[in-house]
C-alpha cells in the first residue's frame, strides 16, 4: 500500500467563490479587505444610524458597531473559451498616497492562478474606470520596470474615461498611478479604447459594458448574459450594499455626485425584483445577491458563490 502524494503543481491554498451565470462562470479573486476606517471616509453619510435602519446589512456588510465592510477583488470570468478579468485591484509594491495601499504585498496572482487564470492565459482585461484600486495589477515590477501582467490580453477602457483623464490636470499621486499602471499597458500596445453607446455595447459574446457615469465620467458596469441568465458587475457605481438602502449616499471620490446618484438609481431600478445577479466590486463576502424593492428602497438578498 502506498500513500497518495499530491503532484507538485497541486493547488493547496484553494481559490475564492464562483457563481454560474448560465454557461458563464464568474470567480471572485480576492486581493485584500479594506481597513475598517475606509467606510466612514468613503461614504461619510452612511452613519451607524443609517446602518441601524437596514438590519439586513448585518452581519455580512457591516459590523455590530455600524462600520461598513469593504473589500478589493477582481472578477475572473470563463466565457465560452474566453478568459476575462474585470478590474485589477490595487497591485503589489506600488508607491501610493493611501497608506493602506502603499507597497501592498498580497498573494493575489497566486489566487488568480489558483482560480484557473494564469496571467498569460488571460484574453481580456476590462477596466471599469481608471482609479488606483481598479488598475493596480495591470502591471508588476520586474528589474525596476513596470510591465504588463497579462501579456496576451487586450485591456479595455471606455474612451470617455480615457479622454477625461487625458484632459485634466492630475496631481502627482495620480500621475504616478498612470505611469506605473496604465501607460506601460498603452506603451506595449495592449490598450483598446472602446466607444460605449448610451444603451451599452457588447465587447465579447455575452459581455456588455453599460455606462454608469458619475463616480468617474467613463465608469462602466459590466453586464453578463448567457441564455436566460444574467449578472451585473457594479464597478464603482455602487460601492457598498448600504447604497441599495440609500441610493443617494455618494462617495467622497465621486467626480459628479448627482450624476452618480442618477446612474445608481437607474441601475438598481433595472435590477429590482429580477433574477439578475448583482456582483459588487467592493462588496465584502458574500459579495453577490439579488436586488429586491422594499419600502420605497432596495435591499440585497445575498447569493453566496460556490467554492471553486
Ligand atoms: Zn474602487
């Protein structure tokens, strides 16, 4: 008799949860939880009184003392043979003004690989918008240079988003972010600017970009369709489930808060009482759910992913 020995390439650390959307499989790839003070800074109007008013937020989305919980992760999608990544987190080793994001060191790439998405196998990277916590793993550092992490992928950005940042005077931290995480992708010829019509546009079979401007001018949500099944990845149109209860709560980094509220209300109204799964780009576990209308507002009915 001999004992089973795992082969050397066996994955022992496991990967995150996954959701089936018809024939599509959506994996959540964790980068890091955001530190506890993030919620009060990001969504200052989401006070503990507001949280108390929506008991369904606890325990998954808020702590007992009313602090909002937030996370940084990507969604990795298997779509009819195409391997798609939606947003790339904060990244490792980057110089950032936010101390929680400065020179981060996480096993994100190992987790992505464990989910079945080795970097060289990724075909498409969709960036919902060009903020620091959505573009970080676009690149990694090798011999003092930042090089594209996904060398065989096309990186998609809405043209409206690109044009906005190209036309504003950026402060030094933002210039640094473009230098280390965006320009290397462009310079390698991997960047595609996409004209996204107001009604949304398909970028791959079953994958559509839907304009949800406000947080940034070119911010998009990502719609997934397969047969009768569908899902929407929020990007930063919705930062936290508390914004289902109070859609008018804006984030301190929204460029046009009124437009952000409008986009969020439209998105939530279109999802309410449907079978479309909402996947939150910063929602902590269980991260996904169905939107139901209740008492003139909305709530999230969590749909945990299966372990993959
Ligand atoms: Zn974000």
